[in-house]
């Protein structure tokens, strides 16, 4: 029986890695975009959680009948400063005091209610021994509430801290600047003496 001449089987050339399939190009474009979007949403969620906690604490300060006028003023000052430090670069906020601090708070408004209005008493609240007679704490509470709402509507800072912000941080920590240590102790005492605020921890 005559054998037929057979040729060796030729395998196809191996598929090269370049150029990649269209799906890989799409993934290369979408992955960074999705990562950025997820990080932005995470920061915004943390910011909203922090501001919601601050709003509850502000309401607790306003409703606490155990706080006198000075304690209320000191507690409000401490709360706004903790929110500012938590939502903006620490180096830009922690050392602010006096007119510079009021100007920072006014950045969310057009009528400068902190520098020219009822918020003026927050300029150096941590150092005050008494509350100015013309200070309207009810209006100041409303102004602080407006300020918190403006922060909720603002975009997160690029350097916004993404770690969890607890109520204890907002309530119990004094101003970071060592120069305000005495004022920080006064703020902590005013808040610590309030059972309403302690109940929010």
C-alpha cells in the first residue's frame, strides 16, 4: 500500500500582546475615572456625615439649659473651629484668630455676618471672661446653623481628611494651636458639663 506524503502540521503564530484588544483600552480609560469618582464620593460622604453630626451638636448646645451664656458662646466657638479644621487644610485654619478667623467664617457669605454682625463675639471667644452685653446668642445660633448649611453645599476641599470624624472630636478637643490651650480647656469644660451634649456621643 502506497503511503501518501504528509506534511507537518503548522501551528498558527502566537497572538502578540500588542496591540491590546479594544476592551483593554476601554478599561485603561475607565479605571482611573472610576477610582477618582469613588474617592470623591467617599470624601463627600465623610464630609456630609461630619456636618450632620455638627448640626446635631449645635442643636444640643442651643437646647441645653444647663449652659450659661459664656459656656454657650465658648461651645459654639469650639464647634465651628472643629468643623473648620475637619473640612479644610489644618494649616490654613488652626492658627486663625480674631479678624482673620471671622474673615474665614465670612467666606461663605456676602454680607460678612461674622465680621460685621452678630458673629463678632466669636473673634476671641476662648479668651473672654464674660459675654458682651449686646451679644444675641439666639441669633448667633441661627448664624452658626446657616454657616453649617453653607459648608454642606460647598465642595469638599482637596485636602479634606477622609478618616472618620467622631462626635467626640467635634465636642471634646480644643483648638489645635498651643497658644489657645487655656481657651481650649474652657471650651472642653463648657461642653463636658452639659449632659445633653454628652448624650450625643
